[in-house]
C-alpha cells in the first residue's frame, strides 16, 4: 500500500454572539485543520491538528505531504521521523509538530481500516471500552450577568448527567473567580466533581495562594496554572497544595514531556494527540508516564475526529497506578460553542450518564463529511 494523495481542509467558523473568553483571549471563532490521506488501495484516513488553520494547512502541504507521498502508511514511526528529524530546528514545538500530529493520526486511521481493526487494538488493546467524560465549559460568557450565566451552565451539565465539570479561571480578578467558583460549588453541590483551568494565567506565588484558597472547595485539579516553560514554578506549586496539578496540553513530543514527567512537575499529564505529535507520540508519552507512575487525561478540544483519536488513545492507557480497582481516567468532552465539531464527521459522540462509547469499527471509527469540509474550508 502506498500514499497517493494528501488533501488539507483548513476550517474556520465565526462564533459572533456565542463568543467566550479564557484567560489569554476572547474566542470569536473556531478553527481546525483536517487532513485526508488517500492510498492506492482506495483506503482513506483522516486526521486533525489543533492550531491556526491556514498556517497549519500550508505547513502540511509544504513540509509533510512531499515526505509521505509514495510511502507505506504502515510505517508510522519511519514517516514520523522523516518529517520531524530533518526540520529539528523547527519541529520541537509549534506548527510543524501540530501538522505532523494530523498526518500521523490519519495514517493510524488507514492502518486500522486496512487491517479491519479499531486503532486501540493496534496500540495493544483496550483497557476500557467507554470513556468517563467530564464537561469542559464554563468559559467567561458574553452575557449581561456572567456569574448567573455560569451557574445556569453548570446546572445544565449536572442535569445532563455529567459527573464532573471544569471552570475557566483567569479572565477576572482572583477574588471574583473565587466568588464565582464558590457559587458554582453551592449550585451543583458536593457530589459533583469540580476542576479549574487557568490556561497559564498566573505566576507561582499567585497560583500557590489561589490553590490554598480553593482547597476548601474540594477542587479535584488545578489545570495549567502557570506558563508551560515555568517548570520550577510547577514543582513549587505541586509541593504547596493538596489539589492535584494538571498540565501538558501545550507540550509536544516525548522530548518535551520528559522533564515535565521526570521532575514531578504535575500529578496529571494532559497530552493532546492533535498537538503532541499524533498517536505515535502519544503512545511514547504514555509509556514514560507509566514508568513514572503519573496519571494521564487526554486533552482534546476539536471536532469529532480529534475526539475519536483521543478516545482510542484513552482506551489504550494502562492502569496508572495498577491495582485491583484502578482509578478510572477522566476524559475531556468539550461542550463550548463549536459549529465545526459535529459537522466534520457523519458519526456523532454523545455522553450518556457521563460515559462515551469508544468506537469499535475499523480505524478511528469516524468518516469525514467531505461536503461539509469543502463548504467550510478557507483558502
């Protein structure tokens, strides 16, 4: 089997009145880059990358496609290295690694379809057949009364059966964030798990103070409190609070995750297959995390293609730590406005009583809607 074609679809869709904010910016539109790889045996695979769509599309077309045309899609490690290594000055972080992620996911989709196996079987098998999904949402809304809107949203997730949800911090003062967080906790009660995500909003001193203030609210984890470069700050914070510290969505490749893991910077790692180097690299990061007894919760914030890739990676995560009743990893299920999420594929994902079934059909278990991709792709 040989790769015969690589098509890239940079999708961009404005949100307008549904715009929302996290600590770094207002999200006024959603964008994603989808790649479809064809072979001489008529099998196609799809992949997705997180990041600026048009720039990623050009990167895939310029740097990745020429190196995979004519190659055997089963040679995922060889192809990964052929793209990463020659451009090592540029591939350690950023666009090229994200572009490589989309290509790699598509190749795994092809391998699964060609062998008639779901991707998780090719990764060594499934430790679980469904994902324990929490709701990602509770961003700063464009509303007259943001606090009331956030409480209403949180109650909506609880009514929908989610066992856990995540609040986005850092768009307002820490005092206002604590007030809103306390109101959400009062509204949803103490039987619902609550996490917070700061998207790199703080320095170590402020994060330490804030973590101690949140401990009485039984916050399950404090996600990305610091910039990803501040590893010493993460160690200081982790050793200063009883709240679990989570991070990793901004990190890329096993080389990037090595220090995060070895220095015990976090309690929970959050690699994203559409960012870190694809499924190939996700597995290597998982192996390192297992060796260091560090839990993994996949980050995912894209369309159903990204969700499918994350589900297969999630299925293959070993029990960390291993015991007769191992902890069930959480799975991120983004509920924030995204008109591209459902339309990209013919299949849909639904959480029922906080669980999502992991696809059992060959490959990723999703098929792209090419009419939708063509209609929403930008030049």
